[in-house]
């Protein structure tokens, strides 16, 4: 190679070399030299500008969460970074490889506290508090190595977000064009044969094992199905694990049904899961329960210590367990699982009108379509009442449960999966956090179907204030715009529907047109049945 390039150009070349094809974001003064480098690479990198930095962060998250690939975004330092902070902490909580690229003030002024444009007291420390890894590029020669180092850390072991900053003056500095190092995922930990043997022995002696899968098992669906069929064990999941084993697989137990089976579970096999459902939601443990965990993160084995901890990626660890159980035989129990699912369905069908609307969405959404939840009455009910048939097709904000996540994230999912149907389900409160991104959808032709269930309230807060605080309502009652007229003012085709049948027909129509669509569904304020008894069930009687 010969010639010179700026730091911004080297960083852009590194993005392309790492297989990144889209950058979301908003240009700004500190970033001009990087923005110009993105312009120069526009035949290899698509730049999608948003109307708020939180939109850029969430779109990168949607891209990453729905594909397993890096979702990248760029914002200005200071307020830009902070505005996108909710998306970064969501990526951290949900183990998504989201890369934030930002600037900083001039090199010689960092840490001086002079009050420069967009200055934070210590931006790098702030970003390190929200990410798995964050670094600064101080000189053109550091561009390639720092990019590679951050990408490596993001992708290795338990994945997570990363951030890279460069001072304002460094982006435009030139250095020789050199070969750039490539960040690679570190080799997975080797499976410990003694741990596998101990796990196999526990399983062989178990009468009622249960498999719990989480987001860390997204690429191990085939192995998990094989293990479940071998053991005649049920598989369940909470949010991030939905679809890893399809809901209509004979061994899959909806988590409401799984709570009934939990009474007699003697071995819990957690695969790529924090076991939040069992230990933070169910809060009741069967007597003499033994726990086996397969997780790539060794710290998980300390945080929630199992009887047998297998530090391995989900695919390799599960396959090793199958191999160790060769010749294992057990009678078919899928009839029992079907009965449990049927009983659970009959019990949670009282969660109305959410169930009827979720059924309508499922009927209209193709089997391989994406469903993006939101913190809302529909979103909460969807965790147990919306069937999913493939990994990553149910896109969740994980434990952060942040309002404003849904529609923004769905735009990133659609950019990453242009040939698949993408439906976003929001409440009126959450949708208003990101309503400005309707403009992004139109400008960049991102054909998401946004469904807004409008109950004129922060529904969960309203219910809690009614039930626990004797109706002392504070800030839970919302005055809203006419969502149809609002969407139309952005140039978006919009509909208002008042029944599940109408919703199904309208989604089908929306998916057939080549444009973004908004559907408003009015819901009587406070009318939704509570989904919480099924998410936080009462403890089993001893």
C-alpha cells in the first residue's frame, strides 16, 4: 500500500474490513472528518441518518440483535453519546455487539475542564460504564489496532457493546496507509470432559429434567432440540431465548406451562441463560433441585453457582453432553407437554384484549417474520402468549425494559433483514419516545409495520397506582396526538382499527405494500387484564 489517509478514513476502512455494511447516526462538528470518510466509502457502507441519537443506538441494536452481527452507529460526543446511552445499556444487558463511534474535544484539552463544546468530565469513563469495552484513538497509527481490539473484545466470549472515541483534531490527521489488523473472536473455551461426565451422570439419574435456554444459545437450536428429544425433557425460555426451539416443537413448553412442570423438576439445565425466570420471576425452587449450566461466561458460574458448571459456548457444550449420553433412552413424554401447554393456554387466555390482538398479529405475520416488543401491556403478554418459530425473531430489550425501544429498534431489524416482515408493537407512551423516527422510515424507505396500542396511559404505572396506591395517579395519564393524522403528516400510510379481525386484515395489507405503515389500535384506558400473575406466579404450595 502507498499514500496517506486520515484517521477517519482508516477507521472507515476497518469497518468495511470487519464486514460492517451499515452505519446509523447523525453527523456533527467533531465528527466531520469521519463523516466525510463514510461519504467516501458510500459504495460499501450505507449511512442511515436518524432524527435523534437514541434512534441511531436502537437501530444499531436492532441490526445486531436480529443478525448476531455488529450493529454500528456514530454520534457526536457529550450529548450525542448520552442520548444514545439507553441503547448502549440495553446492548450490554442483552449481550448485543453494538459499536458506538464518537468524537471528543481537542486532544490537548481533554481533562482540562475548560468547558469545550460537548465536553464531558470523563467521556471515556462514562462509556466504559455502559459497554463491555471502550477505547480512544489518540493518533492515526492507533486507528487500525484500536478498532481491531474493540471488535475482538465485543465478539469474544459473552458478547457485548463497544465504544471508540477519537479527539476532534485526530479524525483529520493523516498517516501512511497501512495494512489494518482484523479483530477476531477468541477461540471458545475447551470443554472440560470431567464437567461433561458429571453433568451426564446427574441427568442419567434425573426423572424430570428441564432445559432453560437464553440468548446465549441463539446458534445452538439444533443441538438443544437433539438433547431435549434424547432426554424427553421440556425446553422453555423467557425473552431472549424465544424461538431457539420453535414454539410448536413437541418438546417446547411455554413458560406458563413450564411453571407447572417446575413442581417436579429435579435437574435444571441452563444453556446460555442467566436463569432469570427460575430465580428472579418464579422465586420458588423444587426440593433437592440440581443445576447444570452451560455458559461461555465463567463469571456466571460464580454469580449463580450450579452443581455442575460447563464453561463453553452453547453449541459445543450441548453437543458434548449429547455425546456423553449416547445410548440414553427414555419413553416419549410429548403428550404430557402438549397437555401442559393446552392447560396454560386456557388459563392465560383470560389476559384480554391482549391475547386476541397478539393472536391476530401472529396469524398475519409470516412464520419467519420479526416481532419487536416494547414495554407495554401487549409486550408483557407477548412474552408468554406470542409463539415464535426461529432464533432472533423475537427482538427484546432484555432486562432494561426501556420505553422507546420498540419502533426505533424495529427500523434497525428491517434494515438488517430487508426481505423479512418486521412488526413493531408499542404502547402510546413508548411510541412517543421515538415518534420522530417516522421521518427516518420515510426518508430511507424502511418498511416496518408499526402497531401502536393506544390506551392513553403508561398502562403498567396506571394499574400499579390504582391497585397499590388507592388511585393516587401521578404522571400515568397521557394526552396523545391523533396517531393516524400524525403518521400521515410524515408521509406514512396509516390506519385505525378497532378489532383483532380488522388488525389481522390490516397487517396483511400493510405487509403487501412497499412502504412503512402505522396502525393505531385504540384500547379503553385501564381495561387490559394484568399479565403479571403469569410472569410472577404465586409460589407453589409445598
